[in-house]
C-alpha cells in the first residue's frame, strides 16, 4: 500500500461515511438502488474504523523518541476542537458544566464509551498516549509475531472483562484495537505492494467484507463472547475499502475527498453538534429531505473549513 500518499482522500472518504451514517435521510423503498444506499449508509460507522486503521498505520512513521513532545503535538492536533465542542454543548444546554469537565478529561468516555460525547477523540488520545511504548516493541520484535501475540492478549483480556463487569460501553473503542494493531503491522510494508496484487486483494476483501458485514454487522449485530464484537466482523470490509481507495487515489486525484480529509476532524465534531439541529430547522422550509441534507452538509462543510483555517493560523 501507499497510504502515506493517499492518506488525505481516504480520511475524507471516512469522514463522508460518518456524516452519511448520522445524517443522511433514508428512503423506505426496498428497490435495489435504495437497498444499496441503505446498506452503505447504515454501515457508514466503518468510517471510524478507517480512521483508527489510518491512525495506527501513520503512527508507525511518527517520531516518538521524545514522548512528551509527541504527546504535546498530538494533543494540539486533536484536543482543542474537542474542548471547543464540549463548551458549545454546555452553552447549548446539552451538557452540564460538571459533565462537560468529565467529558474533556476522559472520565465520561471510560464510563459511557460510545455514549460519551465525541468519544472517538478521547479514544484516539488514549491510543496516542500508549503507542510510543508499543512502537518500541514493534521495532525490536518480529512485526507479525507481535501482532499475533497482541491479538491473543486482547482477546483474553476482553473475555475476562466481559465476565467481571456489566458495563461494556468502552467496548466500542476496545473492539477497534485489532484494526489499529493491524494498521501498525501493515505499515512496515508501505510501498512494497504491487498494484495488481493490491487490486485483487482489495476486491476479494471487499466482497468478503460486504458478506460478513451484511450477515453480522448490518441489521443484526453479532453477539459472541464479547459485547460489540461485530466490529471485528467488519475488518475485511474496512480493509477492502481502504485498499481499493488506495489503488484508485494512487492513479486518480480526488480534490473533493482530499479537501474533506484536511478537515475531517472538524467535520466529525460539527456534524455531531449541529447536524440534527440544522436539519430540523431546514426541513421546515424545504419539502425534500435529500435537499435538506445537502444544505446541512454544505453548512457544516463551510463551518468546518472556517474553523480549520482559523485553528491553523493560531
């Protein structure tokens, strides 16, 4: 793969999937086109898995020797927009000041997992806090062996946690750890994959992934030993999307998705904060839900771009 070159449009694609998952108005029609659209939208949560894979993959190339400088850099990249989002929610009356404080410091994420506001950001920050230590092992031990051992340790830990606690909210993050670890392992092979091999692998994984996702992570979610384990079932689907996108974006420039990739974090935050609110206002004045979605997406896009531009200038 050549994900260092195609990172931005893939991140843009992931952001787009998440926006569609949360905001796109689905038709009740069961014709083929609407059924396909429904499948893509209702499995759009895999955009988060794509983000996590890319975070793991790109972390492999990060300079982590100076731990505190690394954490400082990552904190500045992802946390200010999270803090601003929490403040906006407090102002809007959707969070109390105490709840907002617990959210910012990550306590609410640990307790409520996916129920915590913008849980993805404290989740990725936890990853950044730990990854420098893991990378030291990656560079000393056989990559594939370490990945296999890590998955075994993860599985045993998850089964034990399942038996000792009734609160499995944090599993929405913990069940994404395998895709992060897979990203770290595959990063070692950056630039070594031939295009034909990537394309064949992508299509096979995508076909297998669509089947597994449809069977275990679409209308009915897999429940086996571990809560939220269906996120493991979507890994072939996620990898098929990433590899196919890598092949396409290596050959074809996507200025739209590349632009979305640059503001993906802002899009993630603002569609959660303002998406439903703006949609509720717009739908009063237009008769089409699709048109309302288009207007909402445009507003969030402009807002995300303005905030991103302003943040970079500070």
